[in-house]
C-alpha cells in the first residue's frame, strides 16, 4: 500500500489522520516533529507528507524549506489550525501543495490527499506522450517534469507543472484565478485565490531573471495571469 508520512506534535491528530487515511487504503508512517521529515522521506519514500505548521523544535515551514532544499518534490499538505493567510501563503511559497485546517472533516482530508496524488500521477501519465509544450521561448517537458529556457533546465513540482502547462497552452490568453483554480486544482478550491498567487510567485522565482519584473509569466491587475506570446 502507498505510504503517507504524518508529522504533527499532537498525538491525537496523528491518530485521527492515521484512521482516516488507513480507511482510504494508505499505510501510515508518523513523527512528532519537523526534524524527522527529510530523513524519513529519503529513507521511506512516502507518496505524500501531511505536515503540521507549528511544532516545538522544527516548525512545518522550516521542515518544508529543508525538504525542498534537499531536492525532494514529494507532495506536501500542511495541517494548520492557523487562520492567518500569511502563514498559509508562506507555506505555498516554500513549496507546499495544499493545506487542511484543523479541525477537519475526514472526507475533506481524504479528498485533499487524493487530489495532490492525482496531480502527481497526471504528470507521470503525461510523460508517456510525445512532444513538448512551447511558449515564450520556454519548452515544457512532461517526461522530466521540467521547463527549459535560455541555457537552463528547471525542475517543477506537480502543481507548478500543471499551472505552467495550463498557461503555456494558450500564450497571451489571460486566465483568471478562478479559471486556474478550476483547471489545476478542481472545483472544490473555488475562492482560494491565495493558492494561485503563491504558486505564481514560486514559478516566477524559479524562472524569471528578475522575479519582480517578470518577462515570461505576466499579470494583469484585477484580471489574472498569462504567459507572454513573445519575450523581448
């Protein structure tokens, strides 16, 4: 069975998440602090990580930062009782794929895990097709889940890949945040604009020479985002 790593300093939360995900067919590996995340991911290769935002020794944000710095792109879902949008945005900017607020309904937890895994599987399935996506001097390669531009090749997370692929398929077309949420994340994410903003932020910091002055991924205030047809 596929394994999910659950990291939370609260034993009751770990037990509840374990019960919910075992009923959905997952094996559970758990830990009580963020310092265990990188070693366990490298050793056990879980299909996803459920990661609490606030923990006493190593916070979820610090653990996520270390995980992405180690080159690990396993899907990460943040568990949070924090309603401050900036905490959640920071998590997305560091490479989180989704979040679930506590207390959570079991069906919501199952749905979020299944959604991030569908996105990851979608990238793998697309890797069997021929041809790259081309736009604005960028080449998007599904086989390696990377984008080539100028003289560099950049690895993308499953979510980043799907977002950029959606934009690149229609260069110059402005997508609203609602449209991007529907295309990339699904209808249950309606209204969660901060997810799109944070992922655009991450893509710009990976791809743009000067992220604050984007050349490839453009925005129109009050409308949405698009990939430039031509980069000068």
